C-alpha cells in the first residue's frame, strides 16, 4: 500500500493538531525532492501525470477501491497490535468498524456514500460482491456501503488463508524506509510489513487487494518491492531474503529473492529515472503518454492527449520545494 508525494510544505499540520498517526501521501513530506516507488512508476507510465501529482499537486478523487485498500491495510496493521493468540478472523473483522469510522473522516471519503448511515458497522456474513460490484460510485446507498464493507471483510479473511498471524511478530509495520544515494538522490517509501528472522534475514511483505498479475506483468508488480529491497540493503547492509506480495483479491502470493547484482542494476535504473525527472523539471517539459491507464486518470481535461491544456508550470512552487529549474522565478517587489 504505500504512496508518498515528494514535497508538501503544509505536511505535518494534521499531526500537529493531534490527528491519528497513520501516515499517507498527503500528511508526510520529506526534507527535499525525493523518489518513491509510486512516483517513479508515475513518471515511467506518464511524465505529465508525475508533474500533476508531484509538482502541481492537483487534487484527485478518491475511489471506493482505493479507500477499501486503505481500510484493509489499516485493519491488517492493527491486527498485530493484538497479542499473538488473539489474532483471529473474528478479531480482525471487529477491527473493521473502528478503522472505517476513522477513515471516513478523511477528506473525500464520506462523499463516496453520502446517503449511507454513519454507524460504520461491518457485516459479519454474506458473500463479498465482485470487485466491480464493490466499487460503488458516489451516491451509493446504505446497501452499497454494506456490500462494500462486506467486500473489505472478505479480503481481510482471505489474509488468514495465506498466513498464520499468530506465528508472526513483525519488526515493522507501515515503516518508513529511506536512504540518500551517493549522488544525492533521496529514496523513500513505506513498507507494509518488515519481518526479521533471528538470523537477521529480512522479509519484505506488501498487501495487495487485487489479484495476482499475469506473468508478463510480474516485473511491474515487483518494481515496488525491489525499491524497498534496495533501500534496506543500502541502510542495513542486508539483502532481503524474500520479497512477498500477498494478493487478497484471489488469495495468491508472489515471492521473489533479489541478489546484489540485480539491486545494483535496479539502482542504476532509478538514477536514470531521476535524471530524466530533473531534466523535465529544469525545462518544464513533461510529455503525456497515452495508454489504457488514461481511463482512470482524473486529469484528462488538462491533458494535451485529450485536447486539454496543462496549467502554467508552477516555477515558484517548484523552486520553493527544492527543485532546480532553468525557468525564471517571480520576485516580489
């Protein structure tokens, strides 16, 4: 689950006001421009999308699928707050209601179910709808909310078919990992779960609420995990023994064991991506890349690929956030 935007001068205000400690893309900002797995993937898929999300920081609508993923991640994180013997399916389902009560207070979430009651109760029976049926649109009814919460409960229950949480004691959950490479590039991201064996061996675990990708898309799925493995290797001097992606949508698991040569190659790949990002920022030249992913993009009205016009490049904001740009910066009189 883990997504981090690179720069946000206002980040931290929520925690200062006593908000819950859950970290997310919008409430935690690094010290300077950095690269995270999600933003690297954005630039690879569409440089203009990277600009809109990272430089312009344009708002995006929340989707039921994404919010459900956040809910499931929160439940699995809190599951490990319980004593090992109490980590049961029933206990996990009981965590859904308080997690949802907290999550629905976040901006843009309650609007997904404007006509639904606010008791936040999660059903305890009934089959989960398909992914499509669970992704109800804004304006959903109380029945839609009930079905949506049921689908979250089913994903949580599927987790227990993949692992026995009573036998696991995580070293870290939703843990920030970051490192500055020799050339100055700051890599950072949040690991869903980090396990450390008595021998010191590392296992990096990430929960996915979708289904396992086809073989041709495995490399894309593992990009995020290799990113974490690289950061952990550079900070701890230990190569992760296992990268584990747990797909709760179909109850499947994808595992991978990286080696040093592969992580060195991956580091060079990230450096190349970052160099391309810096060139794009310096010239304010972010090109769109039209693909099947455009159907899920909130910014088509501003995209030249769809006849739109991007807003002027925010030179001042980019410079204030630490980006180097060759464009003139406005100076107040």
